[in-house]
C-alpha cells in the first residue's frame, strides 16, 4: 500500500533498488546529494546532477524536464553515506526557462517506486512561494535500515544557498556548473507556449491526475473523501493533507521518528501565506458567519478553490455521520426487538407490542437527533454557499454568475475548471462546484445514451443527443474562455453534420481552428493531423530537441470534439482515437467524445480501454459518480446556460477577437 506522506513524515523502505519519479508540470532540474550522518556534503563528487549525472548508486537526468526518473541503489552506497537528498531546482532565469519561483507553478509531486513500478511512498510538495530550489525528500539510514522522509525545504537563493546550507564549500561553483549544464540541454514543456508578454509566467500546471467515473477511486495524494470526478489535491480549507508542521528552530536529525519534524534552517527566509479575510463577529451562541475566501492559500483563487474543497468534505462527512447514525439506530432497534421476542412468554399479552413500541421510540429519538445535527451542518453549508458562489472567478462560476458579464480574456491559466455541480440526497438544495484541475489529465466522454432520469422518467434518444452536444459546447466554451489568447485550440469532427445546430455558438463566433470536419475524408484528415502532432512532440521531447519542431508549430493545448461516434469511423480511425486518448494528454492533445456506449457495442471489447480512459459526464442529472468514502453516489448536474441568455456567445466573441489580435 502506498504511503502518501506529508511534510516531516517518514516511511520504511523494504527495497534497496528504487526509482524516484518526479512530476513538476514545468521544467525543473533534478539532482541527488549524498550526505554523512550529519547531513553534510563532503564534496562535489557527492552530488549527481545534470553536469555529472552518474555517481555510485545514483543516476539522474542530464537535462531539465517536467518529468524525471532517478535511479537509486542503496546497496551501492558506502558506509560513509547516511543520507540521499533528492533536489529540485527551477532553471536559472538567464536560461530562459520560465518561472523563477515554485510559488508560481503547481506543486511538484515526487514518488518512490520499486523497479517494477510499484509505488512505495509519494509526496506533494506544497507551501512553496519564493523558493527556486527545494529538498524534496531524503532517503536516510537509521539503525541499519533505510527510510524515506518528506522534507519540502525550499531556498529562495536557489541551489547555491541549498548546497551552502548542506555544508558544501564549493556551493556557488557547483550551482553555476549545474545552471550551465541545464542551459545547454534545456528541455521545455510544449504544453504551454513560451511567454509572449513581459508579464511573466502565464501557465499553471496540475500535479495530480484526474480520477475516472464509476470507479470510486481517490486521486493520488488526496487525503480523506474525494469525489471521483475531481482532479488534483483537495485542501479542505487547510491545504494539502491538513495543517503543515510549523517552522521555527532546527531539528536534530537523530531525533526519534513519529510526529511532525521541524526542518527550519537559520538562513532560510520564509513568509506565511497572506491571512484569509476575517469573518464578521458572530452573535453569542451562534456559529460564525461564513466569508468567501477564508481558506488558506497564496491567492484569492487558491483560497476559493480550497474553500470549495472544504465545503465538499464537510458535506461528505456530515452525510456519512447521518447515515451511520441511522444505520446504528436501525440495527439497535432490530436487536432490541429480537431480544424481546426471543422469550416465548413475552409474545403473550401486550409485552411484545410494548417492546416493539419502546424500540421504535428509541429509534425515532436517535434518528431525530442525527437529523438535527445534519440540519445544523447543512444550514451552515448553505450559508457558506450563498457567500462563496457569487465570489467565484469565471473558471469556477456557473454560467448565470454575473462575473461572466465582466469577462475579459485571462492572462494566465487558472488552477481548475468547473464542470458542473455535485449534490447528495440529504441536501438537495446545496450544490458543490465540481472542479477539475488544469491542464486536463484525461479526456471527457459526454454520454448521449438513453438515460433514466432520477425521477424515473426517460429522455428521448433524439433529445439526449441534442442535450449531449449542448453540454459539450458549454464545456468547450468554458475551456476556451479560461485559457489565455492563443493557448487553447478546438477542433470538431461531425461526420454526418448532425451537431450543426448545437455547434453554432462555436462556428459562428469563429473560435474553432477550422470548420467541423464531415464525412469519412474529414474524419481521416483531422485524426491524421492530430496523431502526427502527438508523434512529433513526443519525439522532440524524448530527443531533447523541442526547438527542432517545424516552424510555426502550434504549441497550444488541443481539444478534439467527436460527435456521433462511431458513425463515420473505420477501424483505423478508432485506433487513432485510442492513441489520442492514451498518448495525447501528456503532450497537450485532449479528446471530448459525444457518444452512446450502447451504440458502440458492435466494436466489442476494442473500445473498452477507450471508455475507461475517459471521464464520463452526463447531459442530464445522474448519480453515476461513486464515492466509496461516503458510501453513496454523488449526483452530477451538468452546466447549463440560462435559457435565452447570450452570455456564452458574448464570451466566445471576446475569445475570438483576442485570438485574432494575438495572431497578428
């Protein structure tokens, strides 16, 4: 079982040959330093880095990249080595590598795995701000055994400050050598184009993958209850995994394990996140009045994102507590009745009836108490929702939120995107925004199949196909709206032209890369172009030569909307779709399929991997999103544009104008 570590936590290692997998969402340089029992580095030969990637028992990447795999052989370490520190650093600003601090990018994710790929421990490095270098984690020897510890110690002074803090006398020279090696072989991510304006970095990458429907699994690194449709790490108002260990005062490296470990360093300059807004004073005996953005975070967007996660977790917990109380009350009533009637004498006269009435009365009392607690929590959540919903930015807001009327094309990618709402039967009036981290880690499947509504009625198949396309257009419009100009491109495949009416907002405003492809020839041309793009980018990245891509190559994120599948698709086209689903997200090519799975059954098991790889969403409210923590399915409600509203066309018009200006 994988150990999901928080800062300061450790975990034993049962294997000596390991792989350290790093996912940062932006190019970083990776290194590994050997230390003695006091953590000191005795010389440059004790560090494996891009300029000298191989040391005894260590091998690291030769260049900066968004993803790394470091090889570690603990049995090859000499007796003088007691600690192996995994180091991450953003490329120096003069290398043209983009962001200069970890606070402006997504939290890096580090995993320790065996050679067979089995994950032993993982750690998402949160809480960084001005730091450009960080000690991610360390493998350390204790009483003859090796353990891994999550560190997350950052340095605003970069690698030079980090190495100096580790006691290396040649710290500045080694840091300069690493920067030079990185500059020579720099690999930058092609998922976001290079900055076009002097405002600085405009991309925010996600560190954790999204989780699929109908599987009931929680995303990596996510503590506590997590809705299956979400991606990324929840915060629950306290950041990743709850409150982090405080800083202040050095820690003895030989201190016993267990409990929080303080990794403060005397020369480290750090500051706490800006405090959330203060809540208005509450009346005596009354709960505090909620405030939008009162969760922790470095920006209002992050605070609101964390607050939404907190609301989700609160609703999940209070519903679980209520269900548990009801189950207990039913079990107790059944047991009491069974005990009362087990004696044949109690069945004569009114003793049995009295026992049943007493058991039912205790059951009612327990359920009423549980319901009162649930109602109290739901009232607080409803009050919080009333203040949070109007304060959400466009990426998190419903289409009826007034913020869309003041919409302007953003300059940077938001943390997440709203795909709809979630609710539970116990709280029909409370809607929790369903937020998916950006960039997308998997494609979307908009189910156009015949669906039974929650009230037991069925929607006509023709109407379902129309609703599914309307939903797909709403999702695509929102994706276009939250990306900076020129950083998101949408293609459409509509073999029979049946989606022309639903696609009108996209085609008439001119936000598509080209007219919707129709017929077998159109399908073939679009799929061939996108699969070729995936191949080119993968070859460039693997070869360490992204600058060798063809001139004018579009580095923006790509979305392909496929309507009416499988009509118009032969076996070759189906295989190309599966290839795009499997390989496309890693290089910025995503798929949104509008399809009825039952109609695709003729292809047999060929399409099963495709469906499992996509996140299923519905065009009508449906309770298909399983959450094993709560023990019930969350009801998903798709986004909808208010009837008669022109907000979607107005937003797309601005997107199209910004794109034309950007292309000039």
